[in-house]
C-alpha cells in the first residue's frame, strides 16, 4: 500500500492564455499593391497585343509571298509582282532587325501599307473564283422572267388570272436588267486577270435580287379562289343534311 501511495501522481490543469493575432496590410499599402497589380496586367496585355501585331505582319509576308508565286500570280502584272515581292522581303528583314522591338502601332501601320498593294490582288482572285456562279444565277433569273412572259403571251392557263399591268412591270424590269447585263458582260469578258473587274459578284447578286423582288411576287401570284354559286352551295348542304337524316339505323343483333 505504501508503494502504491508513492507511485500515485497528481495532475494539475493550468489555463494558458492564447492571443490570436492576424497580420494585415494597412489600407494605403493594400491600395498600392492593387494598383501595381493592375499596371502589370495592363502591361502584359499591351505586350501580347504588340506581339500579335508583329506576328500578323510576319504571317502576311509569308502567306502573300507564297501565293504570289502560285494562285495569285495571274492577278498582278509581272513588274508589279516583282516589286511587291521585293518589298515583302525587305519587310521580313526589317522584322528581324530594326523592327524586332517596335510599338504595336508601328506593326499595324506596316501591315496596312502592305495590304494597300496586296488586297486588290486578293480581291481579284476571289472575284474570279466566284464569278461563274454569280453570272449563272443572274442569267437564270433573267431566263425565268422571260419564260414567264412568253407563257403569258401564249395564253398559258397558269397565268390568265394576272392583270396586264402587273405583267407589264415584269416586262419592264426584264428589259432594264437585260439592257444592263449585255454591255457589262461583254466588257467583263475582255478584261485581263490582273485588271479590276467591271462588275463585282456582289453587284450582280444585288441586281438579281432586285429583279426577283419585282418579278417573283407577280409570277407566283395564285389564282383567286372561286366560290360555287349560292344556290348550288345551298343545294349541296340540303342534300348532305338529308342524306345524314336518312341513314339507316343498324338492326339490333
């Protein structure tokens, strides 16, 4: 028992004070850091825009130089093409020398200067690609209107309900567009690939739209619905009601 008493320990609990301290910047320091962060974000944005503008010049030089030797070649006179190719080469050299680290606006201006020469070439190329379809659609619209006029003149049953004044509008429109198209088409066929077109595809499609907006509502105007005479209609209704009343009643099984 004495040994047990010796080994018995007394545990005493003591409350320890704990101070919670949160360190934070004062308002002025926080505002300064926020402002600096905003400046860094803005600077990063400017740098990205500058790099993108520079890359746009470089990409244009490579792309245009390649196409001037292939698909764009017929759409620029040889002497002009050689001069422009030399200018593109000079621009490429400038990018890796004096133009290595310029402001964004310098690259934007450089690209705009190149496009003043290159854009008309690109436009002529795409006009040439789209011209067959545009001219075919316009001529088809003219033929459609002419066919209608011929069928009306022949007394086609489909168009006997149309007023002559409306048909005259179609005729007038067809004559105007035909007179416009003939000389333009003739002049267009004589230009060289490196010359600007007499007509653009957008102009042709606009004329086609004008032709169709005048003619199609008249050509497709439906015949007026003819109501049967009142006496005949009343007789039909009487017969129907009599028939319904006289129906035999099924016999019970």
